[in-house]
């Protein structure tokens, strides 16, 4: 991912870790959509939603860690 002028580029290992987490989140979102279409229990979907929220928090923490 190219850096914007005036910003430092994200370190390659950190970039890969963030990309991996985002791909996992993307898979979870697709999974919840499928669960919704199948009429699965709300509790199952809520569990996955909480996992996605936690994963997004981790992405934010990684970005903040790099920024500081």
C-alpha cells in the first residue's frame, strides 16, 4: 500500500497482519449474511457479529500502534 505524501509507509509485516485480519472479517461478514439467508438463530449471528467487532478493534489497535 503506497504511502500518502507526508506520511510514513506502514511496515510490511504490520500491513500483512492487518490485511489478514481484514480478510478474516470479510469472511465473517459473508458467513453472517449466509446465516441470515438460511434463517439461523439470532444468537449465532450475534456471536459472529461480536467476533467481527473485536477483530475490527484489533485492526484499529494495530494501526494506532504503528502510528504512535
